[in-house]
C-alpha cells in the first residue's frame, strides 16, 4: 500500500470494471454504505468536454461511527462522508481511501481519536481485502 498525508491507496492489476464491484462489497462488509457516487469521467466530459479514464469518488459512511463522531462534534458533517476513489491506471486500477486520522485531526478534539482510528481500521481492511 502507498500512503500520502491525506490517504492511503493500493494499486491492483485488475481492470476498473472488475475492481469497482469488489470495493463496494468490501465497504459493505465493513459496515460502510455508499451515500454518494461521483463519476469523475462522466462529469469532466459533460462539463468540460474532456475525455478521461474511468474514475469514481465514493462517499462512504459507517452510520454507527458517523453518529458517534457527530455526537462529539456536530460540525464534523463538513468532513463527512469518507471518500474512497477508484480509478483506472496504465497498470490496472488504483483504490485509495481518506486518512481518517488526518481528516478528524483537523478538528483538534482528542475525543475523535478513537472514532477516527476505528474508521481508518475499517477502511484499511477494505484495501487489504482487495
């Protein structure tokens, strides 16, 4: 897996069309529902006339953990849902998930730490299962 400050990702050799359903199932298995789905390729074509590779941004939410986080910080909804990206690369497909610790850390409330850790653990298991 490859990490950046704001997320962690995994490169797979399988096609985008094969990987995307696996990502959706893995999220579901970890208690995350997809509440938003942005087709980046379609949007860029429609808005800018630009052709691109398959690329989707999934807004993933674990209701139990979102509820717990919002109970601590009502404005935390500004940082929800947790984004997961799936996009085609030259070698196959990349799947990346947000770094929940970095995202929740922006708030500066230590009570969010354990919730962020639980979110990140679930998202990391999603990546590992692919």
